[in-house]
C-alpha cells in the first residue's frame, strides 16, 4: 500500500469518526435540552406545593 493511499484511508477514517462524534453530540444536546425542560416542570410542581 502506498503512502498516499494510507493517507487517504486515514483521512476517510478521521472524517467518519468526526461525523460520528458530531451525531453523538447532537443527540446528547437534544437529550440535555429535554432533561432541562423536564427539570423545569418538576421544579414548578415542587414550587406549587410550597
């Protein structure tokens, strides 16, 4: 395998990893947003009981 071919494979792997991590970050940010919203609702319910 030539050096150039190895570099292309490494670049493709890096791009795939970056794309995967971006998808994961997007999913985690979405979950975080949902949890924050649920927390607001729970805090509001607790506040009403005080």
